C-alpha cells in the first residue's frame, strides 16, 4: 500500500516582520506632526507677548516714578519750609530757585519799619526785591510742575499748580460791573483761591495804568495766604485811598497808606515795556505774570489797553504780538494757558486773540448776574 507524501509546510511570516504603512497611517502621522508644530508656534508667540507686556509695564512704572517723586518733594516743601532735604535734588532746586532781580534800579526794598494790619504772606521763596523784569529764567510751561490740580474762574478752567489771577481794576470796571458785579467779582476771586489745593501756588496782579502784585512770587495756597489775599483785594474798586492801583498812588513804596504791602509793577520794571504808557495795561500785567513761571493765567477785563510808545498808540494786534513774543522769550516756548473773561463782552476782539494764542478759553460774563 502506497503511503501518500506529506503536504509541504506552510510559509508563515515571522512575528516581527515589517510591512509597508497604509495610506491612513501616513495621513495621521502628518496631521499629528502639523499639530505639534502649531502648538510649538502658539507657545512661542504667547511667550513673546508675555515678555513684551512685562517690558511695557516696567517702562510705564519707571516713567511714572520720577514725576511722582518730584511732586511729593514739592508738596513736602510747601507744607514746611524748615524741612531740608539731605541731598540737592532737582525738585529741591526748582522750589528754592530764586529769580534774578530786575535790571531797573528804581524799585526799592520794602522798609521793615512799616506796620501792616495783615500778616506778610508766608512763602518759602524769600525775596524782598520784586522779581518782575527781564531775564527771569525758564518757565515751566502749560502744566506747571506737571501734576497740580488746577483752578476754575468764572467757569473757565486751567491746569498746573502755579495759578495767577490778572484783574482789571481800572475805574471803568465800577460802571460796567456795578456794585453787585464788583461784589460778585470779589466772591469769585475768593472762591477760586480758596478752592486751590495745598500744593498749588498762586498770585494776584491788578492793573490799571500800571500794575500791583499781591506778592512778588506765587505763594502756597494755605489758609493764611488765602486770607491775606482776600484782605489785600478789599481796597480795590472803592476809589478812596487810591484809584486803579496802589502803584499809581504810592509808586515804588511797597506799602500803601494803611501799611498794606504790595509789589509795584510800573512799566519801567519790564525791559520790553520801558517808555510805554496808557490805561488798562493788561499787556504789562500779563508780561509780569509770565515772569512768575505760571501754569495758568486767568485774565478778566472790561476793555482793551491804550498802550502807547513814544506818544504813538499801539494797535491791538501790535499789543498782542508783543505779549506773545514776551511770553515765548520768558517761558522759552512752553507757554502758559491764558483764559480771558470779558465783562459784558467789552474788549472781545483782543481778549479772544490772547486766548487763542495761548491755548486758552474766552468767555463773556455779566458779574452782577452771577
């Protein structure tokens, strides 16, 4: 019997033998690789954005640090003039910097023997010689020291922390304002200076055919100085001891018949205005104010100046040109804001021109109705 031959052995692939990848496997690998690259790119972009944000935040903090330190130093100096910093910082030099005295020698030093019914204004800038005149120094510009709270006068506002009120005290103001209007003007002056923050400095300049300063340099708005300024204003407009200004009656004496101190501002004390004359001298008062490094000036008047040089009256444009040129020269281009208020719209043309050139506001008011 024939036995059949066994069948040939089956061929079985080894368990670890490789085989070509299928198309679906290739697509999944590509998608996964792209996804990984996208994740890496997103992480890189996020990291870069975080670095830029941290840098920007650090720059903002660093930039804000120095002005804050300066303002704190100024506020501390205003609160107590007896505190002396341990090193000569920029803020300390700014506060204690004294302007050069005027070149005109006619201005006299105030005698210490006169008796005043009100206290001498308190200030940490001591200078017996009026500081109006040429060559005062660099102005601080529209922002003053930069972070003052500003002020408001007859609805117009201004920033900074060196505020000067320039008040027309010519005889026409009595007629155009009336008794009620003059009292309203006094209340508005009182309201403005009383609302100033403690670190703010202020001054008042009154003008007629010349000008008077409450003090030679702006003083801190503490209760004593505000009270003294209120008393200082009481004798204007009543036409008893003097008309228009104290300077027109008492000249460079520095004290009036009641012993009240004032800073005389005749045209001869301003180099560019020597030889000029006339009435309603807002030009004289404004140039004097520029020399005090103001941040904002508030001017109220009921007309236009009649300034003449060598017997020839200057046009309104020539007067405003002079005011602007002096402002740029004294303040070195960083001009203060000048807000102009007209009584009943009188003198509107020149007051609007001044406000426009000094980035201020113009407003017409009737004080008796306020």
